């Protein structure tokens, strides 16, 4: 420990005397030492609940971020949206020729404390995997000493996405401590509603177009490739959500008295959903895949991603895949229609012998660049009508109940479109140079990621290219109980962002 402290002090004295270029070897040491110095701040940040359904908690996160970015020399400004604001942090540099906009997400998914293997999902636990593949809690103070990169920090938003926020802040600490100035200005937009589809972001980008003006956008979000190699993703799918509710009797009815007489809405919903899909997983709605052509050139790009299909299936616990394409990378180049959850009646120990009054399905459409969101919604809607349903937006009226045998509530929300940037644009070349300098090898380059992030409003409104720089481990349980971040990924995330900030543009 004493040797480590002496090394850090010597590095600080040497570099802080005057601005010096940080070598690749020193970048490794600095990333580790600054990671160690960051864990208290990281744990504190994680301790603030960040479910966007609770604005009072989000306000605490906003204040925390204001303070943290101000300490690093940024000017901060809340962008008023009519709801939860966005936060813009800006910093200018004297030799800057361009401006880089950085996107960071702060909010997290809701938590179900009964499914977490720790008392409080917002109280970070350090855990180690034992021989039986069980994660055991160890003292978090161990992060002050010699670090095992395979340890994991378990907490909500550890990976998605407070981890990347702290990585960025620590990279800025390195820049400041060693008097490093990029040749570009920095603007950081912090989103506190990403997990509820950033409903106010598109309009905010329009309203604050001048304040957000920049030359390119870098997104520090998401997991690396499954191999855990350094990764760049040049696109992401967009998302639209659908909510369907098939109505049955006005109130649940006794299944003995009225079975064979009152139509069951759960059955009708199941039949409707089944009609939307072929048995092989392809969407059966006509026109769903129109406009999607995967050329041989694109297939060659996709083949460069080092996926092991057998390993992916083994990790997922599946014997086969949907018949959309032959590989994972190719399959996510197409729009998907997914069932997120179903609800009707009661199950388990609460099972009741009734015909339920309604059945609900929550769904989503994952969009690709070639698809138009409204067109896809209309395709689903027309398919439902062809199945004999009368569509309502709210509860059916008494008149509608007596007139139409099949009634369904259909609501949707178009969150944001997909985006995709060509590999050989200026931003791609710049990021690749930084990653190669940091890791000595070309990063895995992904044409389109499977997830969705609200980037298209920036791309379309500001007319700028965007690339995602994922840093966290793929198996991080994001959106699920027991979310975690691998400590080695956290350290390398600081290294990645520092390399980018010190790379000349």
C-alpha cells in the first residue's frame, strides 16, 4: 500500500508541474489509482434512489450531479422540460476547434427488493464468486487495497448507468490533475428519465438546440461485446411501446356458472398474440420486414464481430433461436415485436376459479434505421382490426359492450427512432485511435446494438453523428435484480474515457 501511494505521489508531482502527455503505460496506473480513490464517491452516488417515477428522489440525483460536475470545472444548467429537467454541464478549452457532446444516463429501473440477494439495492455490496458459483458478500473496504478485477459491486444502476458517470468524472479528475486539455470543448447532457423512455427529451433537444450545438455525440452507456473486449457500437435500435387490453365480462365471473358461456378475454388475447407471430419467431404481420435488405457488404461487417453463437445460446439457456437470421448480429438488424408481460386473473396460491374481466399485454417494437415508428404501429393496429376487434382508447362504454363481441384497448407511445453512424466518419476514426492507443488493439465494432437509447433526437435535430462507447460487463443483470458491475470493467472504463479525452480530434 505504501509503495502504491509513493508511486501516485511521484506521478502527481511529475505531471502537475507542467502539462505532459500521459503515456499508455501511465494510463494503466492512473486508471487503477483513480478508481481506488473513486469508490467512496461511487458508493455515495449509488445510495441515492433513482427511479424516475419518484421525482423527489431524482431531484437529489440532479443536485448530486450539479455538485460533482461543478467540482470538475463545468458550468451546469438545468434544461426545463415541464417535468424532470435535463442537466447540461459545459466546459470550454482555449485551443478547441470543435465541440463534443457526451450523453450520460443517471436514472435506473425500479427495484423489487424481494428478488435482491442483499438487504438494500441502493446500498452497494462488494461480492466475490466462490467455487459453487455463488456470489458472497465481502467487505467493501477491500477496494482500498489490492484489487481482484473479477470482484463485482452489486447495486441498482451500478452498470446502467451510474458506473459510466463516475468513470467519466474520474477521467476528468485525471485530466485536471495532470493539466491535460483536449482540443475540443465538452458538453455533457445528463438524462434522468431514460428508463421511462425519455418522454420529454425530443422536445427539449428542439427547445435547447443552440445550447446543445456540437459536432459529434459520444454515448457512454451499455455493455461491451460478450467477449468483454473493448467495443464501439455505431447504432442502436429505437423503441415504441404498446399496451393491449382485451375486455371480457364487466366483472370476473364464476367459471363453473359461466364457463362455456362467457368468452374468456385471456384466451382471446392469447389467440391474438399468437396470430401476430409464426411458430418460428418471425412476425406474421404483412409488411413487417419491408425495406430491410442485408447486403453482402453489411454481412461482412457483421461477421467481423467475434460472436460465438454456441456460447451465446449456452449462456441464455436456449437450444434454438428465432428464424430471423442465422446469427445474433444479423438478427438485430431487423425490427422486432416483443411481449413484455401478460396479466389476467390470479395465479399461484391466489388462483381463483373465475373468468377474468380483462387480459392485458404490454409489448414493444424495436425499430431499426430503415423503419418508421408510426407505420409499424399502424401495421399492428390494422392486424388487430382484421382479427375482428373493435378498438377503444379507454374503457368501453355500455353501448360498445352490447354492440361489439371483441373489444380491445390499444394505446401506444413512440419513444424514439433508431440511429446508425457509418464506421469511417470522423468520430469513428477518432474513437478507434483512442481505443487502439489504450488497449493496443482495434475494438470490436458493432453496426447496431440490440438495446435502445434516446439518441436519435440529437442525431436528427442537431445533425451530428453519434457512437456508443460501452464499458460495463455484458452479464451485469441490468434492468433486473442483482445488477452489478465488474471491478475490472470499472477500472478499464476510466482508462477508456481518459484515452478518448486525451486523443486529439
